[in-house]
């Protein structure tokens, strides 16, 4: 597999996704597969789902044309179909959380049973650690965690597709550097399908990806990281997969902690996510999405730099990473005792000029 295959796969997925998305939009309206507005959601009118199916069609078209062989190919495809259908059923009938989790678990079990496992990780100061029997549990948790992290961040127009594309671009770069061309190809076709869909999904969105898209993309990121980044024996092979999707991972972690603190169910949706806080601070819809894109891109660049940097540079990059996580934690109210200086600064900047305090 060479660079021409990566480029060809990207453009095929892009074109097919652009063609498929308007068709799925019409289909969603015809059969009333729409997302209705409520007090928790940003949009004020009905929005069609099924964008995730268009993404899947774009990825499938490119995959079928080039058909890269891999020993875990069948398991990956079956798992992807299960994850897609789980999300699609949730879009259609609003599945109970336990059934949704069952579908995700089935996809993860297919992967685990195929032998595609996170067998070892490298942790700073501890070195390479063989997981042995724990590899099954770690792999299972990883697939579910990433899938749900992408699912939970899908709250603004263009957010999940954009953040996922940025993360996949980082993984693509590291996969090419390390020679993991199977992972690189999957990254390329997923980015292409995402970009094609994003043309219709960026604010104001004409269509949403729905859970079918967010669960499928989360699953795909989890699997690709296992094929590429976790196979890397570099010092940070455990940190890098987490870092490339740091925004959804951190947001999901803080969401769970916040809900446990308040005695709420961790499966109960709310309007206190990172993106909601930015909107409530006064940013426009696009402004909030762009801010999160910037955070995601910074984490992505840091992940690449951490993977191939000297020890001194690693310490600096680790400090920047911790600072970015602290800023997110402060914005969502997890640290700072409610003072939230960053969020207050955003509020001041986002106010219309006539509402800003005058200088004396």
C-alpha cells in the first residue's frame, strides 16, 4: 500500500459522502427520522438524522475499491456494522441505555474474540508493561470509552465530525511515520468521508450524523489506534491514543465525575458539557466549535511531538498538555472553586461592544 492508495481512498470517500449525504437527508425527512428541539439542545427546528449512514457509505465505497487485507478484517467489519446499527436503532426508536450499551459491548466482544488486543502499553517512568490477561478487559473498555466519548461530544453542528477528523489526521501522521499503512489507509478514508459530510453539517447544519455516525466514528478511532498507536513501542504508546482525542475523553471524564458528585445517573444527558459552557459564555455556535477545533488540533500536534521528541522537549510538551486540560477543567467548572477566570474572559470578549464595560 502506497501514498497513491491513501490519496485515492480519501477522494473516493469524500466524493461518495458528498453524494450520499443529501440523499440520506431526503430519506430522513421522508420517514421522519429527525431530531426534535428541546431545552437541552441548541437547534430550534427539526434536523434530519442519517448523516452517519452517509459517512459509512463513503468509507465503505473506498474500502471496497481498494480492499486492504488484514488478519482481523472480518471482525473489524462486523464490529463496525454492529456499532452502526446500534446507533441507527437509537436514532429511530431512542433505545434504553442498557440496550445501547449491549450493542456496543457486542461490537467490542467481536474485536476481542478475534485476537485484536491491546497487549502491552508503555507508561512514562514505568516502561513497557505486558497486560497479559488484562488485555481483554483493557481492550473492551477502550472501545466502549472512545465510542461513547465521541457520542457525547456530538452536541454542536460540525463538532463530532471535525474533532474526529483532527484526531484521525494526527493518527494518520504517526501511522505513516511508523509504517502502519493499514491504519493510515483507514484514517484517510474516514477523514475523506467526514469532510464530505461536514460540508452539510457545519453550522447551520442541514443534517446530523446521529448516534449511528458518532458511535461508528468512535469505534473506528478506537480500532485504528489499536492498529497503529498501541502497536508502537515508543515511550508514550499509552499516552498518544488518549491525547489525540483528549477533548472528548476529558469532557466525558469530567461529565461522569460531575454526575457522580451530584448523585445523577451517568447515563442521564445534561447541558453542562464543554461545548455548552462555551455557548452559555456568549460565543456563537461557530465560535464555540472553532475553539474546540483549536483545542483538538493543539492536542493532536502535541501527540505527534510527544511521540518523536527528546526528553527535554517531552517535559515541555507534557506541561502544555496539562495546562490545556486544566483550562478545559476550569471552563466546565471542575476546578477553580467557581471563579472560572477563562470562562469569564470569554464572556467579556463575546459581549457585543455596546455591552462591554467602558474604559475610564
